[in-house]
C-alpha cells in the first residue's frame, strides 16, 4: 500500500481511513500489509502492518551493462553518450534531493512543492517495488497514484487505487489541471478503482470517463472507541447547549453555512454556544463573519484538534454538524454518533448513503440546518432518540467488513 499519512500524524480523513482499513484488513489471518509513507515519525502503530518510509530508503542507481545498452539503444545513440547523459542527470538530481545517506528527504506533509515530493515519492516507490514481496499494489488518493503506476510497471502486479476524494470535491468544480491529470492517469492505469461512496463513484465514471464495471464502492467505517476515549467524561451540568463543527475550515466543508445557521439559532435560543474546531484558509473569514452577525461572544474557534482532543470536543457537544458542499464520505459524523452526539449532515456527503439516524439537509439550506439544530437542543425526546439510535447504528459500521470487501476486489484482480 502507498499512502501519504498515517496516525497519529494526520491532517484529515485520509490518514484515519488508511489506519482503519488496514487494521480491519489485518484481521484476516493470511493478509500481510506493507504500508509506504513519505516520512514515518517513529510512533506509528506497527502491530498489524509494516511501515516503510521513502525518506529512509536509499536510492541505488541501477547499473546496466554496455552490451545491454548497445542492444537496446545502439541504433539511436552512442552507448557512451547514454552513460554520460545518465550520470549528468543523476548528479543533478542527487545534488538537489539526495542526502548523505543516499535517501531523498520528505517533509511528511503537504508542502508548497507538493508535486515535486509526489514525483520523488514515485521514484523511491520503484526501489521499494523491486525489494518487497507482494501480490497486489494498493494506492491511496491521487498523491500516490504515480508511485502505484511505477510499482506496477516494474513488478507487473495488479494495481488497485482508492479514491478518497477527487479534485472536483476539493475545489467546488474549479479543478486544478495538474491534479486532474494525475488522478485520470491513476484511474486509467488501475486494474480496479475503489471509491468511498456512490457519490464519488459517479464522479469517477462521469468526470474521469471510467468503465462502471471497473469501479466499486467500499464505504468507510469507524474504529471502536478505546478505553482512554471511553473514560473521557460526557457533558454534564452545563446549561448552555454546544453545537460543533469539526474539520478543515475550507470551502469544501461549507463553514459559512454553519455560521449563517448559527445566527438564526441564536435568535431563538440565546443559550446556545457554537464551536468551530479546526483550521484552514477560510478561518479568518469565518471569524469576521461571526463578528458581522454579532454572535462572536457565542462562538469559539479552537484551532486544530488532534487525537484525544477530538473526542473531548465531541463529548462536550450536544449536536455535531457537517455542512460539507461535497464530501466523498465524512468519517467525523460517525465518530460523533459513537460518542452519543446527534449529528446533522449534508445530503451531499457520502456517509449520508449509509446513515439512517442522522438528520440530512442540503448544505445550502440554512433554514433547514438551523431548524434541525434548534429542534435537537430544544426537544429532549428528539435528542435522546438520535443519541441512542445513532450510536447503535454506527457501532455496526465496522472496518472489518470494509476489509472483507477489499479482499474480494484483490482476488478479482489477481484472478484476472
């Protein structure tokens, strides 16, 4: 498997899904998983898989005999010219990227030179592909598709790609042509494509022109709560009702609709408080919007929440809201419902396909969103119903089942 992030060092749902899926798959006794990421930090859980860091993998320049070069390209180029050109390119590349240990350095994040890091990651993937033993290549999200293609070319093994999101989701349709080209190339070269929802599956078929028979939906799931999380106390003795948004504060997540709806709720329920947990390029804009609505004194911007902090925020909430404009899946409502927090989600989210006990509204329907928030904090019977039934529902959405579906896809591509 090629991935870009892995807990505890994650910036979004991609790392959470990678962890949950691999843990669920590892429950199959004959499944060995090697997970490749740009930069491990040393505190990842490797009890159920092996993690390889491309930053720790020396690049070996593969020597090729003079006779081989002469046979292959002798008609077009003097073999010595080939060696001179190769050494020049390698020297330039080494000077720019390779450290004294013969490894390429990676940030382990999403830097400004992300396309360079993606390319370097795919180069190291070729080295790893020659040394590891495996039956299937599985590439998560567009950042690792070039690595998967490189590994497939070297090994001849089938490649499955996992579409956690497309640039249509991230950009509200203002697609980056470079990203689209990488996504399309990955899909065209894949033996099978896994999407996290039927919503994403339709995007892959219609926008990337893929054969429907090649695309299968495997919905995400949620990890069981650990004893440490279960020990976090629930909200008790607090009169104010807390309504929470938790995620990246970017246009994909629809934060402005949350603020607009909050203003309408506070007009009728002045005891409500609103939490916007996370960060992103729209955070300053949201702070100004809350101020312009004269609700800043009832609004809390916490910044990024990680690990246990996420569950502390959720357990302190009465309602969780995910107003995403385009959400391929959305694991956070499942995590909230696990904690017994009634959830409101946009109909434009993949998790809406599998959740019956979350309130669903169109992301743009501020009136409906505000009505749902107000109803949950005002009517105890509604709150208790959504709390109890929602928890029962998500407790049966398990990564183990998702892993079994992925296994069937593996067997299908191997048998082909």
